[in-house]
C-alpha cells in the first residue's frame, strides 16, 4: 500500500511514499483518518499535530475479552499463521511457538483455540487518545485485461519507475525519520517535487520507454494504482502479476470526494463501483477526474508464483483472502496474529475473526487501523470498495514477548 506523509520544504510540499502492494494513503489521532486506498470518497485527513505524545497503546487482556473468541473459526486462519511462521520461526521469541504451530498442521477450531490460549497473550490496542475504535477498510487484487504491446483496445500504459525519480532517505541523519522517504527530482542543483499525475499525463515526465504493459481501461488502471498490485490477463491466455515499485511522492486525493463536491454523486453512494459507472457514462471527463489525485504509482512485473495464491504482502508471504490484513507496523509486528472485531461492508453484521498482520501501507497510519484483504477479482473488489467500518483490534504475542510499554503516537 503507498505512504502519504506530508513534508514541508521551503520551495514546495514534497511527500512521503511507501508500499500493497501499493499501495499506500495518514491518519487522525483517533484512528479514523479516511484519506486512504479503498475509500475513494473519504474526506481528507486532519493536519498532523506539531508534537506527538508518548502513551500506552497496548494492554494485556484475557482471551475472554475478545468478542466471539469462543465461537470463532480459528482453524481457518492456520494456513495464514503457518505462512507467517515461515519467516517468524527464525526470530526470538517466535521460534518456539512457530515450531509448535508447524507441528499442528490441520487443527480443529478447538485445537487451534487451545494452542493460541496456551502460547499467546492478547494485547488490546488503543489509539494515542485512549480510544479503542479505529477504521477498518478493505482492499483486493484487481484483475485487468492487458497486452505487452500498444494495440487497440490496450492503449493505457502501466509504467516502471522513471530514471529521474529520486528517493531521499533521511533516517541516517535523524532516526526519528526511519521509514520516511522523500520523492523528488533534480532541477539544476535543487531537489523539487516530482511530477504530479496530471503532469505525467501531459507528457512532462520522461516515462516514454518505461511502459511494462498496456491495459484497456484507464479507470481500472487507476484503481490498480490504488490497490498497488494486481493480475493482468494477456490476449494469449497468460496471466501475470504486477506490483508496486515506487510512487511520485504526492498524497492520495479522493476522486470520489471530488465528484461528491460537484454534485455528481451523493456522499453515501460514492463507492468504487459508482465511480466506475460515472466514468463509463462520462468518458470525455475521465482524465479530468483522475487528475484530481496527484499521486501516481509505478509498477514492476512480479516473478511467476502460484496463480492460486494471493499477492505477496509487505511481510513477504502470499496474502490469504479473508485472513490477511494490512496494519501499521510501528504498532503491530508484521506476521503477528491479530483478532479483529468489526462488521461486514456497509452492514451491522459482526465480522470477528483471527487474521494475520501480513501487509502494510501508507494509508494504514494508526494503531487501531486495518485494511482487510478480500481476495482477487470483481466480487472481492465489490466488498473492498464498500468497506469502511469501525473496529477494534488485539494483537496476539508469544507469552514471553513484551512489547514496549510506551510507544510514540503517530506523527
């Protein structure tokens, strides 16, 4: 997913960018910042505070405090847990618990629940202001039609990163900026912001020759950038994957909000599907709409992997539909089990289950903040496009692992 963190410079705003598998968009102190991937109609985030207090964000609780724990289908999360353990088993204090989990290959729900209760402690996650509710969105892996050559109807390029795109890592001089990278380009001896989406579309950026694929729909290409990775079906029947390679440094701006502000869509109807319908009815205005989001994502073709598996997340393992989530790794360790209590998209029906923190993204910028992976294709996209729910989270850590008692709040 892509990080969008503002950086004030003397000459211009240069902005931070990160993953999603893209992708990607930063949050309020209450964990409810809605300027993010998968929520194209959400309002912009409030400006960050000048100082970040240090507060307790994790509190150990009993498993009985997790709503629906006793009735949950914990065994369904076991393949995702074993995938996490492929990496975690080399780390202390995960080594022992992962080796024991890998011996328990196909547990029943009761066996899985007993194992987790014997080996883990649930830590309730709070926001920097002490509240417990946060934003839960959804994302998915789009499936597009494309070609390796520009031939009708495949006229809309996916680009690799251009040669003049610079990445500035300031962490060696200031450890507080660890993970923050600036994007820009050289203008003489100055580093200035990179070209915006509109400027790239007008040909200002040197992207000629950087096309890796051509697809048949500019709106689908846009939402591929929002998601950060996807599958491309070629005319000959071959299917390949593309993933996030870099970003131009601008923050995500909601094109759905743009349509709402102009009366083209109603706020409650500004879903991804509604935006696609508007674009189909207004093809002459599509570029005008897309230009409202200055953020632009560059891709790379991913190595061949099992087509039945999910895309690779930030943790380096394939994502599992319905059991993988993206989190803010400053607060939730990647690979860790997380118990999520939220509701299904656009619904009050409870969605409480064990998931694995296997992805990250710039839109995921608070302790109580998750992006729920729905899978691949149109049905998954429909669920992800409607998901903007409130939820609570508990991270499950090995019994002999103690997180920092006080951690910095979101910058």
